[in-house]
């Protein structure tokens, strides 16, 4: 399978701050590739460079064989972009928005009209096409936002956190749309800070943190990095001091690693059920009240925790 | 080019769907014009132009029938509130007074003017030497000078009309043998005496303009000053609102989205400018059309009005783009744009005739598109044609061009991609 996108040592600096620190990866034709990372990790900056909105400070990327630095116009013709925030004219109707954006991608006449009808059908807004976008719900606006990115049938679609701030039903519809588009042959670069979305959608995932790509692979490849471990998450009271308990928990047989973040303590072990009792005993001995305990099997969250010592939502 | 056009049309569509913008663009200037028209008595028939006591210096070196008749025109009761004549014997001193901006115009009636028009006894078959009345106009007071010139033009056209028709009639009678050349000379002298009495016809006092090419007399209408004044003031709102949309699109994310489509920056910026220009032209034409229909306002030669509108919007758009290029946020454009709209409205003569303002203010007013365009609209309302608009149109186009160039340089330093 050939690569539709190849990124080589991409760097973006703003003065002294480096938002993206020399990341490299590729995306194969026909796959869904997710960039997973917390807010501020550098996902949007990376997409902005790949979509030619920002010029890279150094490094380069090629999309469908065109350099983002040397051939930005060819790159723009090859990609579709669904930005994180809604980028629509709210005083225009959905149809008028799609017509205008289609014209910006060089469509015109009957082919534009036909394509607009197809996209409206695809995003499920044919009946509401003549209503102004400002009268739509958040989820409907998100669907129009995605529709704009599909108009010219791009080879590669960038979707930057398209489910942020919407209801579960709309979120489900968007995830299904992404899968449908992929089934129809569209390659997708999807950024998210929701581990579940990356797990559900992606053929491969790149985990990004503080501007660095810290892991890359399929879900299986990534969880293998954590090993066959489980994680106990202890939620303790706000007035409790976790540090004393962390030291005590490390002495329990079978405990591999213990990390404390605010009022949560993550205990990594091969068998959670074997260490559960001694963990509770240690907490009681020190008078630390445990509000609740979660047991997590290895997933991308665990991978992120394993690699950074922090939860994705932090 | 097509994308530039499409972006401009999209912006025009968006602004005409914004009720608040429409109120400020179209309803506010219309209502203000209506209100000021009511205050000045335009609609009750007791029209007061707001232009009064135009200082004029009359130098009558002729001292014969026609010279005296013209001087008398400026002292008739009907013009008492409009003009404030002073009489002088020294043409050079009068010119200096105009240069020093103490009056709107000087009328210099040369010695022998009457004899150059009316044949004297025994000289009927001689072609008299053509002498011309000089109207030495003050360029700093175009409206007042225009009105004075109109009065003089009216006087001359009546004299000329009478002289030519009289001569033609007498020559035809001589050729047909109805009268002898000696009788013709006597008839000419009789006609000349009647002509001396006619220029002070009372109708002159209420008709302040020269005849138009079609021969129809045009009245100077207070709304011909107020309506363009208000339209131009709110044109400044439109251009700053249009400029604001560039930064608003940046904040809303539609500008970055345009920048990642296969559309280059020049096409996008050009489209935004075209949208502002198109909106400004549409606003002016709607206001002109509405005032023509509802107030029966005569703006003047349609082609000249259209040309002036195109130039005025170009000049104003330059300011809109400069304000946008200097501002950081849409809110800044809004507040600075509103302030500029009011300041330019005052400086440009939308509320008070510039001729009633101190010379320093008149000088400063030249930076506003309002002043130049209002000068042009007044000229047209007074019967002027496109050929009389070369100065305001050149000034407006030059202003627009310079401001656009500065704005483009400033935009080049701005990061339009960053939200």
C-alpha cells in the first residue's frame, strides 16, 4: 500500500516556544490515521502545517506526492479540511454554504449542483438545506462543517477534533460518517483527545504530547508497549496526601509502578485482583479514605499514562 | 478573477441579510435626511438650504445699463438672505480678497460691457468687441461660488437670448424688405432698451441655477446638499463594516478555511475589497434612487452621478481597508469606524456647510472622501456635468489608491491565517 502522506521532521516554532518538535510519520492510502493527544499537544498545529495554512519552521511533508512547502496549491486540491471550530457563514443556508465552498474548490454548474445534493444527502440535511445555518443545532452545524470538506472528493480528509462540544447522538453520527467515508475509499487523518474515538476508528494511531510523536502503531502494537498489565485507579479525598501512600504501595508484591496525579493514584500491576486487598489495607493503615477504585485493562489511555505518567484529559 | 467576484457577491449577500447593518446603511441616512429636510422646511415649501449670506464682491466697471442691472440682481429682496454683496471699484483688490478667502466670489463687470452687447446709435452694422464678465471664484468655497456663478450665468443667458433673438428678427425683416436698414437700427435700439429692463425679471430670484442643456431651469434644493451628505457619512459606516468582515472571518475561521482551499491570498483579499466596494455602490445607488422617487430630488446628470458614486466609494473603501489593516479585532474596526464616520461626517460637511467652517477645518476636510464627493454632488445638483467633476474625481481616486497601497503593505505584515 502506498503512502498518501509522508511527514519528515516537521517543526513549528513561535518565538521561543516550539509547538511541534520534529515529528515524522506517514499515512497509507485508504486508512484512518488518528493523532491522539491532550489539548495543546500540537495536533491542530500539525494539521495546519499539513493543510498549508501555516508554513513549517523546518522539515517538510508531501501529500499525494506534492510538498506542502513547494506546491501548496497542488496540496490544497488534494485535501479536504474539516476544522476544529465551525467555519461556515451562518447567514447563508446550508445549500448556499456548500455552493460557495464548492466554487472555491473550482466546482461549477451542474456538477456543483449535483455534488451539493449528494453531500446534503450524505450529511442528512437535504430537508433543511434551505434553512440558514444559524438556525441549526450544534450537531447539524458540525455536519455541514464536514460536508464542506467532502465537496471536491478529496484524496485525503483532515478532520480536526470534529466531535468537540456536541451531543452523543451527533457524535455517533459523525463517527459513522467517518467510517462510511473510509469504506468508500477516502483516507482520513483524524485528530482527537478522546481515546475511545481513536480506538474505534483508526487503523493506526500516533500519540502526540508536547509537540512530540511519542508512539505510533496499531492499537495492538501500542498496548503491547505497556505489556500485559492492568491499572488500578484510586480516587482519594481532596484533603488527603497521596505521596505517603504512593511510597507504601510500591512495596506491595506484584505492583510494577505507582503514579499520583492530584487526587488519583494509578497502580500498574500484572493482576489487579491480587493487589486490590493489600492496596486498600495500606490506605486504611495510613488513614487515607478511598472514594472509589477503577480497574482498567490496557488501552490507549493506559499507553498514554505509561508513556507520559499523565492521563489524556490532564 | 472568478473567485474574487464570487467572494464579493457572497459578502454583498451577507451584508444585505444583516438587519442591523441594513438599518445603519439605508434606513438611518434616509431618516436623517428626512428629518433634516423637515427641519429646514424642504417639505413645507419654505426651503432653507442652510446656505446663507454668501459673501460676494461686485466690481462694476461698466456703470451702464447691463452692468448696473447685474449689480442690481444681487440686491433684490429675494436674494437678500442668500447673498451678501459688497461693491468695489478695484478689480485687483477684489481678486486679492478672494485669494484671502474673505468672500466666495468676485464678479468683475468690465468697462464697456453694455456697449459690447447692445449696439449704439450708428454702429448697428458693426460687430461689437466681445467683453466677458469675470466670476473670480474661491476654490475653498465651491458651493457658494457655484451659486454665484449660476446667478451670473442666468443673467448672461437671458441677455444673450434677448440679443440673438432680437438681431435675428430684425435681420429677417430687413431681408424680406419689410423694413429698411435705417428702420432696423431704430428697432434694434428699442429692443435693447427693453432688454435692459428684462434681466431683473423676478423669476431670476428664485432660480439659482443656469439653464441646463435641455433648457429646463434647476432649483437649488436643500436636499441636494443634505441627502448626499448623509449618504456619504453612512458610506463610511459601510466601508468600515465591510473591512470589519475581514477580521470577523478570521475570527470565525472562514478566512483560514478559504486560505486552505485552492484560492490564493490575492484572490481572497481582492474578493473582500470587491465586496466592500460593491456594497458601498449598492448603498449609494439605493439611497439616490429612493430620494429621487420619494423626495423628487434631482441629483443631476445620471452618468456623472454614477461616475462620482464609483469614485466616492473607491475613496471611502480605501479608508475602510486602512482602518481594517491597522486594527487587530473586529470590535476595534467597529469602534474606530464609527468614530471616523462621525468625524468625517462633520469635517466633510454632512451637517454644516464647509463654507461656514474656519479655513483650517476646510483644509483638513480634504482628507475626507465626504468633502470631495459632496463638492461633486453639489456641483451636479447645480447643473454641472461630468466635465466639472475632474477635481473631486481625481482627488477621490488618488485618495483611494494611496490608502489601498498602504493597506496592502500593512496586510502583508498581518498573519491572516492565525485566529
